[in-house]
């Protein structure tokens, strides 16, 4: 049995940047154990699997170790594959995630725009455990649906963070978002999730469902530019819509091929 597979650099203006995701179009769902084995073998931050339905595509995401509730860059990658290589008609795709509900992606030239539910952040006391996650002390702490978010003073702090992965991995969360005001963009961020099998994610679309409402309120604007300061770097345009956020970026195809399943 063979299975089509694509590898796409999401939130990237050229290959070898942004966040690589694998995308596997399926006619029907394979067993969960096999989906997890494929994601583990791919060894990317996320592998997206989708199955076409009557008027939408059912979508799921796996890291090398677990299935996750939401993944922005792999959703962008799946939409890119559908628009450019799997004969989807029109300029909008409607996905349905069993864990996150309806998610749409709209195409405008090379720009793809995700429409995701907004995360609701709760301010937290800055515990010793959270303060010890990095070599630089954060100013503020928040908790969202799946992640902690720590706010720092300057872009340089985000660039120079040294994570304590053993401490981060012990947190009861998917991971930790670190963010600060940007020098050339409205805000910058990095994302660390060793407990989910991803030590540092190059570009994290889902984290921007938390980042966008925070920075929209702090900066008093709804349209925001963002840079994720991983080694590969990712460029995003975000818009706060209240209960939803729009997250836009480009994608580039790196690989198209087949995998062989017993």
C-alpha cells in the first residue's frame, strides 16, 4: 500500500525557512496507531492528515509523539497542498477538526489566511517554576487553553532565551510561548513544547491565537505583524476579530512523494 505525502514549509517566503509540515491526503481514516507511526517516522513538528467529506475536509494533526488539538502551520500546509496539488476548486477551504471545530483557509494570490478560534488567556502569578523556564526573567505570565505564555520586555530577550527543557517538560501544558514587543514587527515570539515532542517549534500558528488578542489589546490595534524568532524564522500577519483570529502567511513546497505501508 502506498500513500501520497507532501512536505511544505509554512509561513515561509522561500524553502528552508518557516515551519516544515508533512501532509497526507487520505480517502478514509487509517488506524490511529498507524497515523502516529507515520508522524513519528516523518519526525517533523507536525504531520497533517485529512479526509474529504461532502462539503469540507476532516483534519487531524500529530507530532512525533501525540495527537494535538490545533496546529496552524500544518493547517496552512494542508490548504496549500489542496489548492496547488490536489485539485481543490475555489479560493476557500473549510476544514473540520474533531478537537477544534470549523477552521477555514482563504487564498488571496500567494497569501493564505487561517481563521481560527481565539484563545482566552488568564493572568497568572509568576511562579518560581515558570520563572525558571528560561535564563531571563519574564515580566508577566498567562495561561491559555493549552499553553503558558510568558511576556518579556524586549526582542533581544526572546532572541537570547536559553530554555530549561526539563522544567518546561514538567509543566501541565502543551508548551510555553515566549513573547515581547518587536523591533521591526509588532511582536515577536518563540515556542517550546518538549512535553509534546517538539523542543522548539520553528513557527507556531496556533500560538498566535493567544498572542494576537494579547498584543491587540496592549497595542490598541487589530491588524498586527509578527515574527517568530526561531532559527528558521517565520513571518505572519494577524488580525483580531473578537472570538476569531486571522493568521496569514505564505507556503512553499519542498517535497512530494510516496510512502510505503505494509
